[in-house]
C-alpha cells in the first residue's frame, strides 16, 4: 500500500495562554506547514479554563489527504539528523500501535522562529499522525523513512 493510503491525517494542536499573542501562536503552528498547505489550514478554537481559572485558547488544525503527506515531507526536510535520530530512538514510546497514532511535540518558540525541534517540555505544538488501520511499528518506520522523518 502506498504511503498516501496509509496516512489518514495529521492533527496539530497548540495552546495560547492569556499572556500570549494568539496570532503569534497561530503563526508558530503555521510555520510547521509547507507554504502550499498554509493557506488551506482551518483553525478550530476552544477556550478552556486553566488550573488557576485563567483562560487558555486551544487551537487545532487537521490536514488530510495528499496535504498530510506534504506536511510530513516538509517536517522531515526541516528536521536535522540529530532530531531524526532522537525521533527514531523514541519511536516505540511515541507510537500507539493499538490506536495507529504517532505523537510528536515540537517547540512552540522554535516553530515561531521557523525551526523544527522536537521538544518534551510544556510550551509545544502537538502533532498526531493518524494512520489508516493500526500498522505495526516496523511498517510505521518504513512510512516515516519514505516521507523523510527518519534517516
């Protein structure tokens, strides 16, 4: 099965806290998309309440079809070899085989500056790659190699 048939969608989500400029947070997310997809991105927004009753705006974007492949290829082209090695080393922790989902977190600050850096802190853009069915980890590795996310 071709790579495009194996990937259902890519989901992006990011939080904008009350002290943050919402447009800058949106731009951080958009910077993780190739130019040809940015104009098609449709944001869904919800306001949730933080631990101290502070408002937090949660923004999501879902990309599917050929655009999902373009997004993954773009992320792969922006990740350096060290980041790709880190992704490979942690792939078994990031991939939920039962759900067919790969979880990645990228630094929101770096994304705003146009850089793609994996990050395990709190200030992140969350990315979930949803696969059709529940492919085995080995199949996911092959797919990620094809789109350039792994070396």
